[in-house]
C-alpha cells in the first residue's frame, strides 16, 4: 500500500510537472509568436527612401530657371516606382528668397513645376511637409512626404495616399467644381466699381475667364496677349472677357494703374477661390449653354494663341 501510494504520488507529481512544462513551452511559443507578429507589422511600415541633393540646374527645367530668374539650384531624383513618371525635387533662390521646388515629368515631358514649402515641426528636427503634386489641369495628383535632412543634405521621402505610406507613387483622381464638359458654377462677382456680375446672366454668350493674382509672375506675363484677344473680338458682342483677381481691391487698383489689363476686372473672395482653387493662372471658356468647354492651368506669354484657337473653333462649330 505504501509503495503503491508512493508510486501514485510520484506519477501525479510527474503529470503536474509535465503539464506545467507544457504550459511554459506554450507560453514561450505565444510570446515568440507575438514578437514575430509585431516584427512583421513593423516591416509593413516602410522605411524612408532617400535621395542626395546635387548642386546645379537640371537641363529639364533650364528654360523655367532662366525665365523666372532662379539661382543656386540643387536637385534630387525621387524614385516613383513608375517607369513613365519622373519627379525632381530641390532647392532654389528667387530674388532674396530661399525655397524648394518640385517638378513632374511623364514620358520625359514636363507636366508641372511649382515651388513648395517645407518647415520644421515638433515631430521633426528638419524641414518637412506633405506635398501634393497636381497635374493634368489639377485633375490628378501624387502626394509625397518630404524631409530635408540638412546635416547630410539628403531628401528623405515616402509616397502617401489616404494616410497610407508607400515606396511607390500613387496617382489619385481629383474631383473639381470646374471641369471641362460640366456646367460652369454660378458666381456672383464684384467689379472695381461695386457693381455685381452674375455669370448666369451671361448665358447665351461665350465667357472667356482669367483667374489670376497680381503677385503671380505667369499671370503678368500673359496679360499683353490676353489684351490682344480683347482687341481682336471687340466688335463681337457675343463674347465677354472676364478677369477674376484673388487680390485686395487696393492692390488690384494699384497694379492696374501701372499695367493695363483690358478684361472686365472683378474681385474674387474665399468663396470664389474655393471654386477656382488657389493656384494661378487659369483660363476658361464657357459656351453660350453655360458649359465649360475649355480649361487650362498655367500661363505664359503665348497662352492667348491657344485660347484664340479654341475660341475660333467653337465659334466656327456654332
């Protein structure tokens, strides 16, 4: 009895021991599995991509650099992961202002060039920002988070879309209030004389619209050509040339005192800018049915030729 009882007690202790050991092994496996899972999650969070800044002006934007008097340029090539898309980013000086620029190319054709802002934030010791690169008349965009490591002169970046980060650029479609082929939204504009103009009152006419700002260099460059359009069609009462300036009245009046702009001059407020967007210039043609039939972003001294060709095409078609 004694030995039997002793043997049973020994076996029971063995069972308890083996059960405890199995539990410890299971716990170890669970901990290891959890750590491995966390490690995998960590791999989903992309490490930043880097690109070294190179001093000099890339040949692709030499014309723009000369046109706007840019100097002290540097650039880096941001890898989009898409063979037809190329994006360059760098620093520049314009006048006494030091800043950043970014440009987008598709099949080696320049689609957009713009200056951008990077600034220090609590979460970063270096200038940083999320930049939207809009193109195709702002109907598409690519977003990128940029950080300029000023110690190494490297650009650290990741492409972003819907708050998700990626090593490959993502092209997003943008829905806009003003789009070619859609009805032009009704606007109430104020002239410099305090009169109101309702765009809906101009139904039945072609409305040629210029959205601009006195501080915008491309806007100023295209004014002489736009004045040529006004003179060419001055005897056609079915065409209205309308400029909408995103400026204070006093600033617009001062500018017009120095440089003549023959479009009907009106002022745009925040409500109007929400429709046009705060980038300049934009040239638009609205047909007599109130539909936007031409929409173009960006300006240069020969922009009026493109507008004239489109206007003639629409009139002849009528």
